[in-house]
């Protein structure tokens, strides 16, 4: 049975542990975690930090010195880095400001570098290295004084034709293979290390994609950059994620060739129509048309029945001709309305593509987005108007005079037109 003193002791111990946790006496961070610590001392080979954990941390002095070998930090300064492991001899956490970027501490530098690469492989910690030369199948990279290999397929997201341009560049890699079967140094007295930059680039791309998707919502109006144009639309980069601007959503009027409206590199404003999951990927549909005024909204006021309007023949079908009377507005001239008093087998007997014609509006249905037109009625109306004009002109010239022979002749001429 537990007495009161034992309970008091348990409560005191729990309170002490809570205070330790609050004051920085908590668990040590794991390899791969980024930490920030205050410099508490500077030794001959290492800089020691208080990172607010159970253990202090140390950074190789070589990482925090200038070209003259002078320390770039002082006691009290803040240093940020990544935990690469735990030094059993000192009990300190091992922190690198730039993992893989520099040498080790003193004569044991290669040992520390090997341990660092081992920890980087185990915990997926990125390392920095300098591309030293192009070799068969890839490039050789120097990481903390050790040689490593990066296959050409793992250097970029896309295949690199000529890797010579990468020589001398400092890049960040992930250790995808680490073989050290002899204890400290594999074949040839060194470990076999294989790197991948592509893994990190893909991870960054996934992160950008997730961040971009988190900011998107159906109905949002966003700006993006056209990355490519195809026969069915354009792909738009929205800052890490691509969406499709389908040809049918580019404009209210019919678009035959998307390349006539946009090109790669263009910055466009679009509306997000939908975000769907298909085959494990997010598919984003975009629209420019949704941001433009719908020409069908006031079509009844602009083109009431009985109006004669000029338009252009856009398409010919066996049942009639489609005529554009305004941007985004097409109407159908049925085959029976192409020529007065004639039986037409195909619209091409009367009109041709691209021809400008005058048509008469027969009916308007904004809800069904239908506009019925007539070429024949327009011709009859034009003939009637010409006849009326001739009558008026004749009446003015021969007011008070008799005889209708000349007038009848004029009527016949008007009708033939």
C-alpha cells in the first residue's frame, strides 16, 4: 500500500519532470530533425549548443569558421542545423549546419563523415555534395571528402543529356545506398555510396503540389502560366499544380485551334471549375469562359425575332448552315430556309464556309441557347425593300403622270435581283 509520503514524492517527481520538459530537459530530437540552439561554448574542434533538449549538441568548428579559420559565431549566438546522430563518447547530439558540406573534426574527420553518411542513409537526411566529374552512367560527387555516385537518371526530374554542366556545382542529394561491409570503408577502403537528387526534387514537387492544392477551391479565380498547348486545350501551372483549360472553356465562341488564343508562357486568369480525384491524382478543370460575359444573356434584346443581321458561315451540315452573328453567338439556317422556292440537297449549293451573308432572325430561345435564322426570308425582305424603294422613287418622279408600263418593268428587275 502506498502511503501519503510516497504519493507526495510521486507528485513532486512528476512536477520536476514537467519543469524539465518546459525548461528544455525533454526528449532529444531525432536524426533528420532541424534544431536551433544557443552557443554555450567554443572548443578547439567543436562548437557546443543548447538546443533545449536533454542533451547538448555539437557542431564541427570547421563548419562555423571563415576562410581565415576564424570562428563566425560567438557565445550567445543562435545556430540552426540538422541532427545527424548521437556521439556516444561525449553524449552530445551531432548537428550539421549543412549536412555533407564539410569535413569532420580533427584527424577523425573521415570516420565522422562515414558515420554521417550512414546516419543520412538510415534516416533519410539530405546531404550536400559537389559534383566532381562525369563518369560512365552518371556523375561522381564529393560529400564530406568522400566519393559518391549519382546515376544520370537521378540527377534531375527529366533525363539529362549532358551532365558536364553540373561539374563544380554544389547540390543537395539523398543517400539511397550505403554499403560499408568492412566496418569503416568498403571496397577500396571507402564505403559504396549512391545518391539521388531526383528523390528530393520529386519530394519538393509533391510538397509544392499539396500546398497549391490546399489553396485551391472550386469557384476560385486564380492566375497561372500556360505550360503547354494541345489540340484539346492548354495546361496551366497554378504554382506547383497543373490544371486543364479545355478548348470548350477558352471562350464562348467555338475555338478550332487553341494555339490561336494562347501559347506556352502566357499568364492567364482562370476560374476553377472542379477538383476531382482520378486514378490517385487530382484533376483540376479550369475556365476562362466563365469569367467573360455570356453573350446569350441579352440575345433577345440584341437580336429580336424579325431582325435582319449580317453574319459569317462557320459550319455546313447536311441539315443546314451555322452562322455567327456576334462573338459567341451562332444561329442555324435550316436547309429549308436557305433559298426561297428551291429544294436544296446540301447547304453548299447555296453558301460556302467563311462567306458573309445576311440572315433574318426567326426565333430566339436563350434558355436552350438556340437562334433560328433564315437566308431565304432575308432575301425576300431585301427584295420587298428594293421594290418598295423603286415604287417610292417612281412615284416621286412621275407624280401626277399616268402609265404604269415603266413601273411594272422596274418591279420585274427588282425581283430578279
